[in-house]
């Protein structure tokens, strides 16, 4: 309604995102000299999406909170057992059941409505 071409802006955002991802992949390949099929595993495709959803996708700080939470849960539980991914999965299931909007989204909804 303001006269902006939203299709062009969305296309520019996708192209910029793809260029940044391609540049980071090329830099990694140049640095280590190898890109294997292991980069198509769960760790590099689905887990970052889960971290964003866990923290709160509709919040500004949610992805950071979700990433920090899962990083520390993984780090602490891997010191206790070799089946740390089972504990990480249980933590994800519990947080999705009891905080469907993510950690920060639930905090914002229940207590602190001013959070971004």
C-alpha cells in the first residue's frame, strides 16, 4: 500500500542471503580444501532451524537464546553420557510441549510483554 515492490524486495533478500551463504561455503572450502557429504547431515540442516524455533521465531533475540541453550545442553550432557543426543531430543520435546512459542516467546507472552 505504500508503493514498495514487495516481490522485488523479497527477491533481493533471497539473493543477498544466497550470496552470503555461497561466499561462506566457498571460504570454508578454500580454508580447509575439502567439502564432503557430511555437510548435508542433520547438524547442518535441521538443527539450526530447531534452535530458532526453540528460542522463539517471532522474536529478535529468540534464535540467540535457543542456540545458546542447545549448545550448553549438548555440551553439559555430552560430558555425562555418549547418548547425549537422546537427552537433547527429550529437552527439545519438553520445550516444544510446554513452550510452543519458544523460550523467549513464552516469556514475552506470560511475563515480559515489552521484550522484542
